[in-house]
C-alpha cells in the first residue's frame, strides 16, 4: 500500500491570489498605455502578479529550465525515428551545449538542469547531480507490461516533488519544463487518450523528428494496445502512471503538482509535459492555474490536453524539437509582460476637486470679469443686445402705424 496520498494535493494547492489580480488589473487601468493595447501581455502580467502575490509584479530574474530524462520500452516497436535506448545521446548533447535548448538557454542566460529518472545507460555515464534521482534503467513496454512497479512509480513521483522543492528553495521564480526521452510521446498519447476518452488515432502525432506513415501506424497500434491496459486503472492516477507512463512522466507529474503547492509558475513545453499536466489536473483541479502553455508543438495529443485544461499556447512557431525548446522561446514573452506591468509609468494624478476640461470649454483667467468670460465663450456683447432691442421697438411702432392707416 502506497504511503503517498494524492488527495492531499487538492487541499494543499490554492489558486493564485484573486485579490492581488484585481489590484493588478486596477493598476493596469492607470498606466499611460490604454488597457487592452498590449494584448495578451496584459493578461500575462496580471497572472504573474497574482502568482507572486505582489503589485506591481516583480521581474522574472531567476528562471530555470528543468528537463526530465528517460527511455521507454515502447520505443523498441520502432515508433520513433530514434533508436530505442538512445535518450542518453540527447542528454549528452544538452549537457555539452550542442542542443537547441542549450543554445537558447546560453543566449538568454538561463541555467539548464537535467534529471535522469530512467535512462537506459549505466548510472556513471553522467554526473551525480544528473543521476541521483534515477529510479530504474528504462521503463517497461507499455503495450504488454507495466512501465513501472507501484513502488517505482511512487519513488519517481516523490523524486519530482523533491526537485520542485529544490528549485523553490533555491529561489527559482519561473520553471521551463521539458523532457528528454525516446518513446515518451507514445506514452504521453496513451495518457491523453485515456483521460480524454478518445481513440488512439486522435492523439497520435508524428513526434519531433517526423515519422513516416508506416511508423505512424505502428505508433497508433502501440497506443491502442496500451490504452486497453490504461482504462481499468483510470481511477488511480499513480497506478495509471505505473501502468502506461514511465519514471520520467511520473516524476514530471509530481514536479508539476509540488510546484503548484510551492506557488512556483511553470511554462509547459510539448505533449509529454501537457500529458503529465493533465494527470496533475485529475489529481488537483486547481493546479493548472499555476501553469502556462509555452507553445503549440503541432502534436494532436498536446492540443487535446491543453484544451481540456483551458490553456492557450503563447507561441505557434511550429517548433517540434522538444527538450523544452519551444517553452524556452516563450520565456522572454513572460519576462516582457512582467517588465511592462512593473515599469510603465502611471497617468498623472488629478488634483482633488479638479474637473476634467472638455474640448471647447473656456475657463476664465484670474481677474477676468464674468461678462468678458461670456464674450470669450461666444455670448453677444451688451451693445449688440441693446441695438437688437431698439430695432425691435422701431419695427413694432412701424407695425402700429400701418394698422391705424
């Protein structure tokens, strides 16, 4: 029997402070730039302010990329263009600075952390800080066997929670979450299909390195077979992750939930992160309020999961490479929203009792008489009024004479 009670997350996770968000909205109305003119940046700034519990919002100064790594046994069915068990090569490229996410992170000055949960390689292949949370070597082939034992699933879930606590305690203020895996998108598709009640073909995509039609058909069949095994355990999310997930996916789910507990905002990357977020939503319905969808990867499973959680991607650039790259591209947008919300000046304060001057109004200067002010506003002069009155009297006398005659 597991000692981990997932129901506790429902009580532990609160929504971002609604009162603070209303204060942020009120402050936004006072800025010199008209409300709505910054588009979605306004919403991002207000969301971040509520997440921080601060008005004005604090700058995003300590972001971090966190990547969970693992190999999946389902990759042995040739459902990917990458060979089974090759995720270690991807991890090595990240650590050596040669992957897309490494290049972007270096340019943006964002540190990258890789957490090995189930790479299919010797544990001494990477530094201790990468492998110290490892649960097992590779995950099971989910179409015919469980990915993990219940004990391994709990260990992976707790490892993700521990990583979230480490990041929150170190001062990280926004996390960019991604995965480094081979076969991970297949497991993610199974989770999304199971939780959304859809068929395999609806959620099965073509991965980062696009697969051909024959490979896609094999992938669909693998998702279909694993889906049959997933449906009986839908009521137990930890068992679901053990049955058709994997150590890296279980850890990402624990990480996401604990980030919500610690009030640490997360930018989600692709379909794997979205699938784990969907499992997290099933565990604690308020948790998605702490997450942003970084980008649209084009994977149908990601679109399905984000739609279920009512999360709209920030970017749509067709980035499918994974490894947190698309989500990292969205980070400058979040930083820009925070900077604008915090640094734009407010409109000048209006003096008490001062009325707003309407166009065309004329206000008398000091010492100006009321008649002069009236003439300045277009009123006729007194001489003009007298002349008009005399003309009217003469016209009246002329009319009386005509009647007598």
